[in-house]
């Protein structure tokens, strides 16, 4: 069956969303009782080529980035990796039965993808799901990527496709190239994209009809980001990474997306600096530290993640005289007294960005002159959890 789709290239317009955040208390999330955030999953999808059938002389990885539309939710008009909120359909107990049939083993709560000595992210022990969260959040990332781009990471329902197990129990290498399930024609793709977008329960129905299952073994934990507590809308988001054998053509959900692009990290950052696109801290940070990576080094870092696990960060925004800082753990300015569960206004410092740079020793921050003029400062940074800064 041939893969179908169309690469949508639309006129670029400058995003205008500012960094400032209203100091308004937010209501607890229905997603996590008592916590002021929702849980979400995002997918860093990596391709060795920029477009189907093309070559890549630079050997640089290309990343799938989606540009949110004006009405695209909390992060409208921003460019980010595909992903979205967890839905109850993602942790339906029936998924366990289906994976048990596909692998020959019923999956207990102990299933894990990170090796025994590694650290599982806190999101895995947050809100309780009906199935292990290492599965449900992977299903979220795969479902949302399909909704937004039409790229479906699923395998045929056969035991050899799942290595007779999931995660560490699979005989397949976790992080191997993901399988992309093709569609007969564009009408079939559009039909299922629309149904799944309107009702996430239809994702399981689609898998049943097509006799496939989400390719969860292809996804590797990469990082975890919690929205700063000075933002009104907050998400605890786990970022997975998966490789595909080529850059499959995205078909966007026009109700949520404006465009989708396979770009190198360097090109994406250039577009942001030129005010073509706008990104926030997680995308800026991850792309900046991956812009010098080769395909081989990125795969090696995925193996490190499987061994060491991930920690997860909650940035702190600080307003300076002439701009903003987004500071991360390990920076001298990262506050010890920040309660991530409680709202607080953006912290203020009367110094300039240059003064804050020159009067501190340990730097792990993004500094913004404005929302398009930014730079990452790394100095005396002690590597945490093997998260090597590549650039």
C-alpha cells in the first residue's frame, strides 16, 4: 500500500504572543485532581531525510514541527513538536488485553522501558491511570501525532512485531525505527483523522479495524517539562523521541494546525530568529542542544536515556530590566523556595541581563531580549542525568 499525504506549505506570518503572563490564580486541573496542571505527551519525531524520496548530504537529523493555528488551544500560533493532552481513552484497560494478545504476555504494572538503574520521571507516578503510564502516555503521543499530522506510528498485530513483550521484556531493541502504518488513500486518512480528533476513543476503534497496535517500543523517554508556575495554563509534559526511516509527508488537522515542517534544528532556530516562527522554552532548549547532533550521536543519546532515565524540569521565569530569563535547575538564579504546585507572579530582578550574567557563576538559562532575540547560556553546568549539552 502506498503512503499518501500532502505537504502543506502556507504563507508565514509572525506570531505575536508575548512572554508576559497575567497574575491570575488558575483552577485545579480535571486531569489531575488537586494539581494546577494537566498531563500531556509530546513526540520528537526524527527523520534522516527532509522529504520523502530525498537525500540528506549533511547527515543532520530533521525534526517534525507543527505550527498551531490561531485557535489551536493554549499554545496557539506557536511552533512545537506534535503532542497534546492525555485522554481517558489512552488508558482504557482494553489496551492491556490487546497488547497481551500481540505479545503473548499479559502486561502487569511493572512494565518499564527505562533500565533498572535508570530514573523514571515523576509524571509516571502522578495521576493514576487504568494502565501503566509508560504505555498510556506513549499512546497519547502516538494518537496526538496522528491527529495533528496524519503520521501513524503503528504495527501490524503480530507477535514478531512486538518482540513477544514490551519495553525491557521485548526481544526488540527499544528505540528502533518506528513503523508508520500507511493508508489506502487520502479519503481514508482524512476520515480517521477527523473521527479520532472528535473522539479519542475512535483511535482504538481504528486500530481494531486495521488490525494494528501503537508502536510503543519505538518511543524513548527524552525529557519532561512542567510549565512554569507563573503561567495560567500549565502542562506536565513528557517528551518522547522516535526515529522514522524517512520524512513522511504530514497531512495537518486544519482546525488545530496551520502547517507542518520537517526541518533541521539549526534551520528551525534560524526561522525563529528571523521572526517566521515563535517557540517557547522547551522547544528552544531541545532544538538548540540538538542542532550540532548527527543522526548517530542522537541515537546514542537515546540509549543513554534508556539507561539513566530522565529527571524533568520546571523552568522559572525572571523579569530583568531589559528582558526575561528562563532559568533551569543548576543555575545560580534557580530559586530554592519555588513551590511548583502554587501560582506566583513572574519574579522580578532590577539588574540587566548582562549584569545577571556577569554576577553569577553557574549558568543554565535562556535569556530573552525579546521573544525572538534569545540565547542559551551554559556555563559551569554540571551534567544532570546524562543530559549532555551538545552544542
